[in-house]
C-alpha cells in the first residue's frame, strides 16, 4: 500500500479531483490525525487578551470564541503527501466482511437458543442480532452490488409484512449512489 494521505484512515477527502489508477481519490482533503489547530498568531489576532492571561478580560472577547472555533481547522493536504503518522484506511470490503460476520454470528446464536426453546436467552440474542443487522445495513456501506443485493435480501426476510424503516431505505439509497460513483 502506498503511504500517502489519500490511503490514510485519518484523511477526509474534500475536493474532487477524480480517482487515480488504484481507485483512490485525488485532490485535497484534511488530516484528522490531531484536533483542529489554530496558530498562535491567529489566536492573538482574534483574542488579544488571551496573550496576557489577566483576569481582567474584555467581555467582547467572549463573542470571539465562535470566530476562534471557525478559524480552527484540520491541516489541509494534497492527496499524495504524507506526514509520517500514516495508518492505512480500512477498506470498504473489510468493514463489510467484519460487520457481516458479526451479524451472522449473532444470528447463529439466536437460532441456537430458539431451537432449544430457551426464551430467556433467545430474546436477548434476537435483540443482539437485530442490532448487528441494523448496524450492517445502516452504517456500513455496501462495497459492491452483490453486497447491496444482500442488504435487499435481508430487508425482504426481516421486514416481510412490515414497512421497511426509513433508515434502511436511506442506507440503500446511499449505497446505490456510492456504487454509482456519486457522493452519498
């Protein structure tokens, strides 16, 4: 893996420059490795009384806290830079596979307790499976069309005879837009 900003887990893509040959975004973005920064020079210009740390501050300075917040940003970088604190970004496939495995494990536990007719354990196991399935569908982007179809199949099975929740429908739409190459 190339160690550069657009393959780092802390980098947030900002402006579209397209994709490089490896399918990674290029353009510029923000490094979120550390909290947003405000230079000493900028803070001195925005809140002069902070520099002398006196108890006698100007009440007008309180109103400038919003300006300080607005002026605090994550460092902007080009996609092909690297600071030395690189950590590889998880792949959508790895996220999907991990969430799917977690959901399948919880479904198997529920099936096991239902087969033994043990309601004391089946009910919490069902709740855990449903929460894992909600997480998979709502929070984990489908890495490909096959995964999106799997989400539709989950909806068909789980919500048969019921209305599919808006959160699931929103997730399907976000997945479809992402897979079509448009930001969700």
